[in-house]
C-alpha cells in the first residue's frame, strides 16, 4: 500500500475543515480542536497562515483506529467482568462502617 503523491492524492482525496471534523465525530468546536492536537491525529495541511485542512482518507483511517481501540477496550472490560463473576471467584466484601438507613414516615392515604 503505497503513499499517494501530490496530483494522485488531489484527484482521489479531499481536504476536510474543522467543521467537517466536527460533523464526522459529532463534537463541539473546542473538542474538535483538542482532537486535532492528540498524538496520532493526522498532520494538517496548511493552506495559509490561519487555514488548516486535513486529508479525508487520513481522518477516516484515524476514525477506524479509534473504533477498533474502543472495541478492544469494551471486549477487555467484558472479559474482565466475566472473570470476576465466574463460579470460582471470591465474593466481594463490603468494608467500612455501615449505618442504618433512615426510615421515612409513610403518608397515610
């Protein structure tokens, strides 16, 4: 899988603005800018002094990576929970002081 060169990339890919990134990830403005500064986020293409854009293909690849990592975390969390609830696992103990629950007067109808 080779890296695309200038004209090939221009023909097959498009540049995304922060607004496009906001819509794709369903984020607010501040969160979108924070996302663009995360490690692993694709490097921007600087069109002018204050205008940054990102290649859509790189953003899509980054989004897929986030989805895979999230799925792995969910799978790990599920298997960890199953191990804790397995038949051979020790029951959890409540530690600390326990106080009686406050009784509330019942309203009589």
